[in-house]
């Protein structure tokens, strides 16, 4: 065990009350913060604040279309949009390190019909058979998906230009 991990384990064990003698375990407990750490918050840089603000504005835009969109679904949409040609479900699965069943569910949610509940999907992605192997499904953006991604890109560009024109955001 590394010294940090060993210290962590000792801290956890010291904080866990023994069923035999609860008062002894409390008296030997380690302090609330590890040695060398500070109990005060660290102020983020102005660039960090600007990046967080930009990401939040993108998330708010996404939430207008789907208030409960999971991060995996958004990541899949971004991967599909960033590909120059329709991407296979297998390629998407490998890029996102997800199970095939998750990719199928995400594809349905981004497509026309959500398979889990039969409700309409977002219509951002179309699933089509690969011309060389009909067993393989390729995912590409629909016109609605392309417009949505252009809106996201505009949000990012507006946030980036505002950050570069703000003297406080420069290092």
C-alpha cells in the first residue's frame, strides 16, 4: 500500500467506531483534514470561471430540448456530430467505452423513437444500414441535429469571443 493510501485506510479505520468501545474509537480519530491540505476553498482562475460558464450555457441549451438528457447521450451526440461521415455503433461504443445496449438506447433517444418507453426521440440522429454490411448500423445527424449542433457551436463561439475580449479572462 502507498503511504497516502495507507494513511487514508488508517483514517477510515480510526473514524469507524468499534462495537466494543465506541468512546475509544472517537478519541483516536484522525483530524477532519489530511496533513498538508487546506480547509479553505481555492478561488478558480478567471479562465476556469469562463470555461465553466460556457459549459453551463451549452448545458442549458441542451436541457431546453431534453431536460433529462444524460451526459452519455450528450457525449454520443457530440461524437456523431464531430465525425466527417456517419459513425458505426461499434465505433461509437469504443470511443465512449459503453456497452452495446447503452449505445442502442442512446441511439433510440437521439433518433426518432425512444425504445425504452415508446415516446418520440429527439430526432437529431438517423440510424442507417451500412451499404457494405447490412448488420452494421451507422449513425449520422439529421437536418434537425445539424441545426441543433450549429446552435451549440454559436453558443460556444459567442462565449469564446466574449472571453477573449474580456481583459480579465486573459492570463
